[in-house]
C-alpha cells in the first residue's frame, strides 16, 4: 500500500501530519524529473504491442488508479499537460502524504541502482531541511525526535536490508510504522521480534525464544572476545533488555492495569533494537567477511595502456 493508505487512520484522525517545506519540495521534484527515464511497457500479455511511456507518466496513472481519482487533486488544474505539469503541482503544493505516494510509486519503476540513488538523494534533502522523514525499501517512515536515535534506526534498517536479513528488516520497518501511527504496544512487539529474527538467522535456530537464542549466540562463540567472567553478565544484563520490553509491554504479561504505554517506551524499544541489530551484524561480518573479488587474469585485462587517472 502507498504511504497515505498505510497511515490512513492516523492521517484522518490528525494523529500524523506530513509537513514538507517549500524548498524541499522543489528539490524533490527536481530529483523526480532527473530520474524520469523513458520506458517501454507491454500492457497486454496477449498482445505484442509495446507502449512508449516514462516513469512519471506511469506514476501519474498509478496514482489515479490507486486513489480512484479522475485527475490529480491540484487547483487550478493546469491546461498544459506537458512535462507532467499536474504532477509537478502536486509535489510542489499538494498534501504531504500524496507527495510521499508519488515518490514511492515512481521509485517502484526504477532499477535497483537508480532506486538506491534516489533514496539517498531524498534522505539528504530531508536531513538538510530538518524533516523527520526518511525512505527505505521504497517506503517512507517517520524518525523519532532524538537525532542520535533517528540516525541509529535508519542505519540499522539499511544494514539489515544490505545483509539479507529481509524478515528482520520488514519487522523493524513495521515497528517504526506502528510507532508513527501511535500504536506503541505493536511497535515494541515488532522491535523485539526483529531482534529475535536476526538471532534466528545467526544461530540457525527456529521457533526458539529470546533467552534460548541469546544462549545459543554465546555457545557459538559470538562473545568470545569478551573475558569469560563477563560473558554471562553481558548476555543476561544487556541482551535480554529488549526481550523483557517485548514480553512485558509489547506481548504477553502486561497485566490488566496497563492501559496505555507512553510513546517514549516505543522509541526506546526501537533504538535498543537498532543498536542490537548493528552490533549483531558487525559480529556476523567479523565472522563471515565478504569474499575478496577474484583478480582478473592477464588475458582479461584491457589492452589500453593508458594510466586510468
């Protein structure tokens, strides 16, 4: 689902607002225009006819379909349809959630390299203009108010996605989405679940709880670089913090007296999960470093004798 659909209830209830300053909107449109590559699409699998189109043309068409619009919600509607004028006006002056919809749809038509470059450009724009939004895996999410925690959460998600922890990355993204919608309990639950998913991958254990997974990490030597006298304490006092939050606040065991959980505890769970993710992925890469590229043989080297400066 698009951004405005994922957060529909929070947006309609004014629990979530998207404010994008005008300079940032101009830069977003400039980036979308720069990545507006031509495309050829065979729309009917039973017909060999191929249509010439572009990323932004398909983006506008998808927005109309997804929202059931006859035309984009901009006023006044432009008479000039060249250069995607209506779409430009939507990005420059439309409602924030629809701007995010536009970017998410457009990125879906790009190849992985272009999509990643656009992601980095957009995140740079939002960081420059102090906007608490970032895009990862083609979806926008809201960062928490703490700058260090925000950077930590963003880097953790990128680390998970880059190292094939797809399940954990998806659960971590859900945690941030639920926190953005004000559902703190679910945010804590998925933050803890993402941590367990990472440990599942590392230990190759399935259907094991957090305590069992932490013990298995220790048994497999993940913490052998610590003095033996502190390893048990590290596992008990440090790594079990997030399973405790999940079990007591995000999962079972809350008790009938717990009615609402303050958002600060959701922020805490997500930041703790982010720190643990980065830590475990670092340990994983230490144990299984990426293989070195195979050097080209003499026959494979280019014949050009110029020095490649």
